[in-house]
């Protein structure tokens, strides 16, 4: 995985709010969806992070291999629906 994100994903001191319980954002089994952003949105997010005013969009989901195999083209959309339902 290569990229740049304005949101910290690693904090060994655990001072960042969303990393206070675990120093790494991603845990085994996590499903992650990245999206491209432009420079203006990057700067806005970075400023919100620095103000401690940014909340990551997360949701607990359960991956179903059976459901994925039934409709692999559309299954990711169901995962995103779960994310936006919270």
C-alpha cells in the first residue's frame, strides 16, 4: 500500500484520538476503502486533524464469503452501505 493521507495511521505515543486504544489504525481483518482527494480537501482534513476535530468514518461489518461469491461485482457496495448507515 502506497499513498499519502492527512490522517495519522500510526502513533506509537497514542496521543492521536483515533489511535488512543491501538497505535496502528488498521487491525487484522479490517476492510479499508481509500478514495482520491484533491489538494484542497487534503489541506482541510489535515487542518481538522491538527485541531483534533476530524472523525474517521468507520463501522463494524462482517464479511460474508458466501454473499461475496454470489454477487462479487456488487458486494462491495453493501459494505459501503454499512459504512454510511452509521
